[in-house]
């Protein structure tokens, strides 16, 4: 019996995706993997199918429960009883939606749906370098709309700030490019902007990298097409904020800190993300096995059937010993956790004062510092 001939469109799609990964230098030093993926692609097997199969079905050794209950009350009791001081937060677009910034994937209202006015070949193209090189105007218009200062932090942003001011935040890893964590008053050393943000700008395709003052880019974009074209001529190339496009490497700070931070965290809180973009999504699996993990989100995401070492809150009994899913929006979830910890008034003070209020450290932090 002869083998079934793969669909030509499937083969083309798989090979094109591989080529995009190659342009992003994903296979440097991994030529063997590239050879295997190429062979599979020619058989119609998409690289994403391979990656997904690699992430699934990793068996964790079961442990005794680390939470008294697998809900937000259990998380609050754990924070206080264990005197947590090394909390890691991961956040996505869902923490910024109440600020008026759309998330990426919600049908009808998500950013990708709203980008159709730019007549893109596909929504993600606006964050692709090749498309930007040829059609920079679309990204520049989006950049003007999303520029920091046009939006204010949400209660969820101030909750992350609250964890820091209480002395229990190790680090916040954000997928967001809106810089609202910093606008809420989170110190720069506590933030890893995994996909970049508006703090810096650079000229693309330069080696060594040519940096540009972000305010110079802002002034050029305010003048429209004439402005950004003049800036391009002056700098010798297109200038963009240091936002990570598809195919670009994540910031060095992410690579340097994420493994040690997750290995030492005593609690992981994940908010407002679909956990489908890698390598950010993979951080969930790096959390030390004894650390509880909680997802605050409208929908379940990042479960172990689709993400390597992912959440286990959908499993019953002894198959879940540490994971919690709190269904709902991020602002309400953060407010509820602050209330359970006795910190609701502190959170509200930060919100009302736009970050100017001062709050006391957590009691167990104050004790250790004296």
C-alpha cells in the first residue's frame, strides 16, 4: 500500500513557517532539529504540531497538597501562613483591557480584529519585521494610539505595585507593551517587559544596534508620515520602539532572569493571558514544584494537556496539589485577593492617589527587616 501524498498547501504552509523561524535565528546551533522539522514539513506536518506534542504529556511526580483549599481563599491563607516574600507575577493583555486597551484575541473587540482597517494580509503582520520594512505606516499609526500617557493603569496594575510595596514581589513578567506597570509606580528592576515596551527606541537592521531617544520618535510620529520619513533619513533606517516583533529575540533581561526567578519563587500569579505565545507561556512550567500557582482569567489557559508542566487545576483529587483557577476579570480578582489579605484599603489608596500613596510592608516583612 502506497503512502498517502501530503496536501501541497499543508507542505507549503509548514515550510513557510519554518523559514520564518529560521529568519528569527531559532535554529542557530540546532541544525539537527531543523533537519528533522524540514523532513516532517515535507510530509505535511506543521512545526507547531511538533512543538505542541513536545509540550504535552510530561508527567510530574505527585506531591502532597500545598494549599488548604484550591481557591483564592487558599492562596490568601498560603501567602500569610507561609510569609511569602518571593512572589512572581506573569501578566498579559487582560490586565489592561479596563484601561481601554484591547486584548489581542477576543472576537470582535480584540486588537487583531480591530487591525483589519489597515488591510493587513493577516492581523499578526503588523508585528512582523518584513511587513514593517515595506509598510511601516500601519505600525506607526497603531503606535501613536497606544503611546504611554494615553491610558491610565488599572486596579490590576496597582495590585502588582501593592505586592511590591508590601515587600513580597520578586518580579513581574509582562507580555504587554503599554508600560502601564511602570506608570503605576513599579520600579524598573522589578519589571521584565518580555515583549519590550515604549521605554526605548532603536533603528532596525543595525549591528551594532543604534539607539534613538524615545521622545525623538514620539515627536516624529506626531508629525505623521512626513515626520517618520524624515527620521528614517536622519538615522539611516526605520526607527521603532523596542517592542519585540515576531522573529526577534526577547530582551536579554528576560533570558538572564527568568529561570532563577521562577526557581526561587514561593508563589506564581498569572493574570490576563491566553498563554499561547512562547517562550513567555513556558514560564509557568519553570515555577518550583512546591510553589502554588494561580491563574486569574476569564477562561482557563495553560493547562498541562497543552503546555509543558502547565496548570493542573482542571484535574481532580491528588492530580492537582498546587494550582488554582479564579474565573473572572483581572481587576475583580486582584481586588478580591487584596481584600482576603486585609489590603483592600491599601490597594484603593494607590488607585485613588494614582500611585502616590504609601503603604505599610506586610507584617512578616517588617519583622524580618527589623
